[in-house]
């Protein structure tokens, strides 16, 4: 059995959608379906009720869901235990952080935490939002930082996972300026503008799509490029290839320097959207807690959590 089958099944159980899970797992829907079927064949029972919509688990599927989470967590714990023994750094904290936040938010945030609790030995895994959440569920990290939006919620059981809000980030459309200082690729004109988009399945892309579909007047966008990384979109926007929706923290310096400007500049128009920044950990008394051999690391996580809770 391939462990990817377990990850696929957990994703499907949580999204209740073959198409969405396939997108999140970066595979085609037929390939994703075949992997679920392979898992069912290996187990000798059906896990998915394919006669219902949205997708639901069979009774066997509900039982196996908990077992799959436990198996993935155990695999992660074993991996971390062996890593801790080989590195001699049992107190090093593992973070799972989305790519963009790892570059634009995490370094400053870490400096602020270290001012409160002292030097913090840590290891960072830069992932997409879905994989960062899955890493936490599997027990592969101590703390997980991610985005959250009401229309694209991060669904983690509050009985198993603690959460602290860290702030908000605003996504807005940006373009290089023209000679007059206004957006070269403005969204308020009549013609289509070259659009630098997030790849299907990217969390920020799903948030942007949700916002665009709800606008009373959707701008005419001609998709000319797509990627799942905000930093790559920013580079393309700076090179003059089109307009991109970017987090404000990612473009702070470029906006101050006048190299990027808002592409929806008008008194009565605002195409921006706020997303919440959150930090998660497994509840100390919940299932899936990391091994007791990592007590120094758990104590350090508690110190971080306490410092953040007191500063709210």
C-alpha cells in the first residue's frame, strides 16, 4: 500500500469532493479516483458511497478514516523520532508554513517571538496550505501557520487542535504603473487585461475566485500565466506581464517604492479581500500528540503558545 493513498483518502473525507481533492493533491481527477480505488481494493471493502452527492463515506470508510489519521500520525512521529535521534536536536520546533508566509511573514514573526522567549531553534517546511494542514494532522510538525477565509475554511476539529489568530492579510490586485503613476493594467477599463493567476487548487487562488464571482461587475480578465506561488506572480507583475492579486505584506516594499500600484484604484471600487492568519497546534490532551520522548520540544511549544496568548 502506498502512503499517498492514505493522504488521498483523508483529503477526500474532508473535502467530500473528488474534483477538489484531486486539485489539492495536484493530480488529475481520473488518477485520483484510481488511487482511491486501489486503496479500496487493497482493503477489500468500499470506503466511498458513490451513490450520494456530495461524496460520503461508507460505514467502513468512517472507521478507516480514524485509522488512516492514526497511521499517518504514527508514521510522522516515527520519522520525527528518528530525526531527533540523528540530529541531537530534540528541542527543535518544526513549523509547517505556506510558501508565501515563509518568505514575507514568518521571519518578522519569529523575531517578535524570540524577543519574548529567547532564541527559538526551529525547522521550517514551506508547503501549500493544504499540505501544511495535512502535515499537522499527520503529526509531522509542532506548529502550523496558515491562511483562513470564511468561504475557504481550514476545517480542523477544535477538540483536537488549538488555534490562535495572528492577524489579517489583504489580497488586492496590483500592476506596474504607467507614466502617469496609475496602473498600466487597470481593472476598471472596458477591455480585457492580462491576468496573472494562481494555479487551480492554490488556497489564495480559491479565495480570489470566490471574491471575483461575487462582484456586481466582474472585470474582464485574460489569463496569460498561472502558478501556485505569490512570489512568482509578483515577479511577473514587476516584469510588466499583467495584473496579479497579491498579499499586502508581499508587496510592501514595491508599493512604497512606486514599482507596483493598485489596479482597482477608484473611490467607490475595492476588489481586495482580507484573509486571516492563524497558528494551530495539536491539543496537548488530544489524539495524535507527538511522542512523549519529545518533551523538551512540547515544553517549548507551550511557551510559544503562552506568549502569544498573553500578547493578544
